[in-house]
């Protein structure tokens, strides 16, 4: 059988080598063209685009925010200018403007182990722009639920101390940010303040 095999003529070998070289050259040209297109359009250089709906920090300015007649005398939502990767990093209060958002309805919940009840009024603070306030307003139902669940886990004896009240502030802040991160992808609430607090 080996004797029956005929040697490949030199012309065919040369032609197949030329075809392989031409194929490699075509693939290289296509790749170079694609890379050039990406470079010209800035595809790789820019990376992922920034989400325009993501809240931004509001820089502190000397003048107060303008009051709008159309908004019924309410302050206009603040516009942020400083982008951040995460809302979990600490913010320098000397550099950024704070906004307070009062939640109109009070919260009433039974305390743990039948130890009475607690009633609180809350205001939230943020260093981020009006998008965080809009997120809070949009997610007020799950926020209320999270606050009530957190309140119902509290012990009356612990809440009667200043340390217990401060601990409750931290827990409520964590609960509210948890809801906002789950529903909106961004927390942004810096702290929770009590506008009233009754424990019985």
C-alpha cells in the first residue's frame, strides 16, 4: 500500500502553502480592522458607562438651596456632582451637603417579650442628591415594614438607655439601607434621627 502512494507534486505543495498564508493574512486584517474600530470609537478606553440614575454626593456650598414657588415653598431636590462606587464608604460632612427627609407617619410596634410598645417618628439624612429621596419615597412601604420589624425586636430595658437608643438608630439605618440596596441598588441613608420617641 505504501508503494501505491504517489508523492505530492511540488506545485500543489506550494499552492497549499500560499492558501494558508493568505488565510492567515485575511484573519489578521479582519482582527486589526475590528481592533481599530474599537479604538476609534473608544469602546475599550471608556469602559462601562456610568448609570445616570445613580445618586451622587452633593458638594457643600456657601449659599442655601433655592426655594421654589412652584413646589409650594419646599426646597428643590439637590443635584449631586460627585460620583462614588459605593454608598458604604464614609463621607466627610465638612465637604458635602446633608439633606434631612422626615417620614410623615409615626411607627408603633410592640416590643420583644411583651415588654410594652414603642412609638417613634423618624427623619432620615443623606449626603446624596434628590435621587436618594426619590428612592425613599418610592420604597416607603417596604421601608415601613423593615422599621416595624426592627422595632419589634427591641427590648424595653435596653431602649430606656441612651446607648440603647443610639444602637436602635444604627439598626434602623442598616434596615432602611438594606431595603434601598435591594430595591434600588443603592442605599445612601447616612443616619436615622428620632423626631419623637415614646416607650411604654
